[in-house]
């Protein structure tokens, strides 16, 4: 219930204070520098697995990362 | 950009064109779509990956059409004109762009058409929009040739 | 297995660019810890290919070569009777376990290991007519003592016609097999044949993405995971019943056979101007082993010219300890669960990141990054990531 409330709130909140970006206005949003991995998804996953191996937390970076016997 | 046509554009009703709509005089004059032939208008940009893939296929079609009856017009919506020109030059060097392109850095033309995605192709006959294709489409060259056969 | 870092090959379920492009990327990781601990060399390759406008296949392959040592309690007087090897010069074997060991023979230090891990990963994306996406994936990862198969799926739905808002729901399920040794510990050390133990891991995530304006976007995710089965590290020991003037038991650690966790993550990206882009991220994690953690991440990217991107970043991490953790040798007696794995302790960590990207020509990009990771546990690591990406 709390999850649904949080997601619904997020959708409503952002719908209210965001701009309707037109398809032809997405040049900057499409840039490599705007990507979460900055254009190097393998490099990003290397880092996330270092943290997975050396720390006790996981999650928040997508569901599939593969298994490893590292923590 | 011709200031008269810019003025006409600004004065014209700015709304999204849908199938069946008639484009304004200002737009028709500005993009050179005033004759009695089928015009295919392709909105693209250098940063649009699907556009990059589609342009060579549209150019392939352009080699086989009767230009007295069908004309393809590209509208490059790069806000930085130099990026658009660099992109077009590269395509031309590789023989991947052979149709007329109008630069629309202030996005006035595309704002009037207001497509819901990129790239978008508008088929225009006698200033009337007869078909719209939005987004990446498999075998766009085959689709275009079939549409031209039916619509010209 | 767990004494070392093993790195799975990348998958891309977290973010999908609007325009998938064809590329092959080859990357190499070199990771080195302080105090002669873990070293990892990991070459990897990934190919991303569109098939028409509706399908994209992503395939990856990685080999980790891991060597070094990990810190562990052990009986320094261990004479190898369990059948596992020991290194006389380091004096340490992960299986240097026995009951009634003299207290003065209990040591904490490096125990050696080496291993190779091979992993392959496949992801298939199907775009529907409304451009929603379905992604299915499979990952297979094999080490000498650990085998993992993971199946994953995700559905991304556009919430508006301008494609500024989307919601994604994803889940993955892992089937893991772990080989354990030294399952019975007596006064003479270990006995018992090796045994294959099972564990499963279920992960789920729902996330919401929004373009805020022409220069910024945000992503909010809620995640949940449930691990079941054999969750111990079969190489790590704990000390029980320690009497400083007497004896102690050096035995394998024991963790609960389930772990449930949840949390949320927030990511924000903003192009500050033509040259500078800012990324900020925060994650909160909580599980039923009493571990809470906070992660704060920030990167600044600077573009100079048309071809260069320079990135610097900081990541700060803090966690509480598991409710069955103790780093003291005189702590545990007959508790059901016990671990002295530093990864389950309370600590904080910082990562200092830097990377440079150079677009050599229209199709080739090269990258080089140096990063420094330091924990308050005393662990420090320097790692390099370098490679190239070829677009076709």
C-alpha cells in the first residue's frame, strides 16, 4: 500500500511540476553524458559488483546482475 | 529564413497537424510544397538514432521516384545548425542523403506540425496531410515505395 | 568463492536508451587491494545489436581471474589433516578449523586463495507497437565452487504520448549452488566430504522515470529482495567459547538461511550548461539482518571539444552491522548465528572516481578510469577500468 502510494505520489508530483518536453526538444536528454552509465554499461556494472562484494547492500540498479559467490 | 514566411508562420495557427488537416500557406511556401505533387516531409535530427538509420533508406527510395510527381523534403531540427550541417555533410559524403533539406533551428516548422515522435514522415498532397508515419519502422524503403504507388 | 571478489558480466536492465545503437565494447578491470589482499583481472566483452526496429540483443562475456588473500580467523597450528591445502609460509588456510584450539594459536590474518570465474549473459528486448518494452534475460556464472543461473524479466510502459514518463517493473530469480568443505569440525580438525548446497535469490524492482525539462531527468526505484538457502561464506571462520587462558573453537561461520531486504533509490541527471552535466544519486537499504545502509553518489562530467569527456565523482557509503556479527574473538559462545565477516560490520566507505573518454573517430571511443575505494575497516583498493567501444 505504501509502495503504491509513493509511486502514485511521485507520478502526480512530477506530472504537476514538469515540462512536457516535445520529441524534438530531447537533444540534451539523448546525450551520452546524461546516461546513468555515462556510455559505459560494462564499466558501471564492474563497479556495482565491487560494491556488492565488499558491502552488505544490494539493489536499486536494475534487477539483473548475475550471480557471484562474492558475498 | 525568409522573414515574410517567418511572420506567416508565427501568425498561423500553431497546433498539431493530423491526418486530413491542411497545412498553412506559410508552411507550404516555406518548405516549398506548393505544386500538385506528393510531398514526403521527413523530420529528423543528428542526435536521433532512428533518424540516422532511416535517412539512407529514404535516399534509396529517392533514386527511384519520378520527381515530377513525388518530392522528398527533409527538415533538420537541430537547434545548433552547425551540428545539423555536419551530420548532413557526413551522410552526403557516404551517398546516404540525396534529398533537399531545410534547417529548422528555431523549431518553428516542427512546432506547427507537432509530431508525437522522431523521426516522423508526413505525406502531403495539395497541402493536405494524407498519411503520417511516426517513429522507427522496419523496411521503411519498402513502405514508402508502396505508399507512393497508392498515393501519387 | 566468497573470499574473493567475483564480478558478473554487465546487464542493462536498469536503463534503456531511447535509441538503441549497435556496438561492441571490450573492457578490462584491474583491481588491487592493500595488504596483499585481493587482486582481480577481469577482461570482458559486450555486444549490442538491433534486429529491425523491434528487437535488440545484448550479449556479454567476462572472465575474472582472482588471486590473493582474505582476512579470516584460523588455527595457526593447523597441520593440514582436514585434507584442504595450507601454505606454510603464510600459515593460513581457510579450513584451519578445530575444536579446543589453544587460545594463543588463534590468529586473524590473510588466508590465500585463487580462482577463475566465467560468466555469460544474454538480454533480449522486444518493442511493442506502442513502443513499450519487454526484456528477458539469462545469466550463467561458473566458478570452481559456485554455480549460478539467473533468469530475469522487465516490462517498461510509457505513461504519456510524448514519452517523458515511464514505469518499469522487473524481477529476477537466481538458482545458486555452492560447494562447501570442512562441514564437521572436531578436536582433530575438519572431516566430512564436500557438499553442494543450494540457495536462491529473488529480486524485484519497480521504477518511475520522468523527464523534468529539456535538460534534466529523474528516476525513482523501489526494490525488494529475498535470499533463501545456504547463505554462509563457507571459507570464513568464527571463534566460539574463547578463554584467553585456555582454549577456543575455530569453526565455520553460520548465517540465517534467509534474508529479506528492501529499499529505494533516487537518481537525478542535469545538464548544467553546454559543457557540464551533474549526476546525483541516493539509495537507502534495509534488511532483516539489521543492516541499514545509505549511499550517496555524485558525478560531474565535463565535455571539452567534440571528442573528450572527463568525469570526476564521489561515492559515500555507510552501513550498520548485522545482528549476528562480532569482530571480537571472545564474543561468541553457543549463538545459533555468528559471523566475523567484515562485510557485515558497521563501517563507512568512500570512492574517489575519475574517468576520461575520447571519441577517436565516428565509430571508435576509448576510455580510461582510475578509482580509489577506502573503507573504515582498513580495506583500500585501487582499480582501473579501461577499454574501447566500437559502433557499427
